[in-house]
């Protein structure tokens, strides 16, 4: 039964603490939070540049209420964060798993839950990787282009229909009937991407948050250091390939971080589906090559488990 509070002599019905905000609204709040945060940082940087360029003093900024405006902006951000922090605590996957991982806070976790929405929709980890942009597409060497499907969608005016070529992985090229080659998901000129851009950005935010942790306290940060060292041993020198520089420090960093993010998503997928009583299967790469090791889910805080 919902609690009742008395305000100024009137009895009002309080919202139950177990009431869940619909995931589409949680997703909206997460996007508002990050969009607003990015814009606030940009604004602060512009103010700093203008102070130097136009000899503006802090006293003037205070006198004309600029600091007050900035404080209000920060408060708005904090208010959105509070709503999400209260909401995420209602979910079992947060309390028993995500909250126990260093670098994965309530805002990131709220975003994960909102974008995934129903873990039951993802029958295998490859489907989750693909919607985040960390999966694979396919490429036909004979046709010299990626495989795709034609889709029809309605533009923002709600009336005009248009067609687009959306990337889609296929084992056999539908044009030449030849076997295709796997290709990491990336933007291709003339083709519509087959992942969620904002979800992909959120995953990179997870990666950046993990990088800020200490390897002694964060298993995923420890994995990053391990993967980075392994990639450098395999590729000791940078090379030129197709007009691009490969295996420089930036490339090695991105390769290692991509692996860590994929493992984190795979572990989340396994734990969440397990909590829901759903089937948990091994990734395709392990079925194809049993010698390939899959890092099992683990946590950094109590209750803690080990990983291999």
C-alpha cells in the first residue's frame, strides 16, 4: 500500500518507491544529462577564452550574474542525476552487479538499462555488440563493397518516405553469391549504419571511466593494461597500410579499449540474462575456436569473484 503524507493539513498519496520510470523516459533523462553536461563544459571553456581575449574579470562575471547562471546549470545537471540515482537503485542488476564494478556509476548504468531495455531481446552476445557498434559487418571482396539491405522509413515530417541502404552482415553476398569476409562495424559512405550512435558513445564513456581507475582496484582496467601490452608485443612497430598509419600508440590504445568494452558488455549480458532465468550461450568465437578464452563475469567490490 502506498504511504500517505500530510502537507499543510492535507493528506496526499505518495508515490511508491518501487514504481519504475519507463525505460524510454530513463533513456531521455540520460541523454539530457550527457547533452547538457557536454554543453556546459563547452560554455565554460568559451567563457575562459573570452576572459583572456577580452580582458573580462571574475568580478565582472559575478557582478553581471554569469556565475549564478553557471551555478544554475550545474544544479540542473545534479537534479537530473539525482532522479537517475534513485531510479537505478530499484533494479536488481544494479544492486547485485553493476554497483560492484569500479568505474561504472549510476548514470552509466541507467543508460545501459535504458538502451538495452529488455535483455531477452538479445539471444546472443553478438546482437548486443552489434547494436552498440562493437560487432561485425561483412564485406564482399569481389564486389568491393559491404553487404546491405534496403529499408524504407518516414522522414521527420511524418509523411515523406525514403529508402536507404543499411549495412547488414551476410555470410553470402546477395549480388555475386560469393562468401563474404568479416569487417569491424564502421561508417561507410553511402550506407546507413546498423547501430545506435548514442549507445556507442555511452560504451566509449564506459571505457574512459574504466581508464580512470587504478589497476589494483579495477579488473577491467587491469585487463586494458594486459591487452595493450599484448597488442604492442604482436605489433612492435607502426606500419603504413592503405594510406593509413597502423599500430601507432593511438591505434594500440583503441584496440585494447575496444576489447575491454566488448568483454564488459558480454559479462553484463551473461549476468543479466542469468538473473532473468534466460539461456546463456557462449559467444560464436568460442564455439568456432574452443582454445579462445572467454573472461567470465567478475566484480571489483564485495561480493567478489575471480576471473581467468
